[in-house]
């Protein structure tokens, strides 16, 4: 019984520190960002466009909001990305800029 309790606690603690978008491909996400996002972000925020992710009053506050923002951009720009492509972009942006852990 103690072993079962220990295993349950171990599982809960490990899942609490799981990286969001863990099954996605950050390299594929980076490629999509370079191809579809940087030009517009650079025009709006200058430089390489990363200011949209690093600005003080950024809109995205957690991994769920990041996924929602990417989905919104996909829809508004008519990119026609599949869900796995959205998740790839989310993983890349999270690793590169946001560092969300949940």
C-alpha cells in the first residue's frame, strides 16, 4: 500500500513539471515561424520581430494562451496549419521565449 501511494505521488509530481507541448517538434516549429511569422512581426516590432514575444505587456501569459494565440494567427492569416504544426510552433516559441512549465 505504501508503494502504491509513493508511485501515485511520484506520478503527480513528475506530471506537474512536464513541459508543455512535449510531443511537438521545435525545429519544425522554428521553420514555420521563419517562413510565416517573422516578416510581419519585424514590420510591427522592428528588428527580428522577437519583440512581440519579449515585450513587457505581452498578451500571452501561459501555455494555453500561447496555443490559443497561435491558433488565432493561423485562422486570421489563413495559414491552414494542422494542429500538430500549431503545436510545433508553440513548442519552439515556448523554448525560445516564454519558458512556460505548465
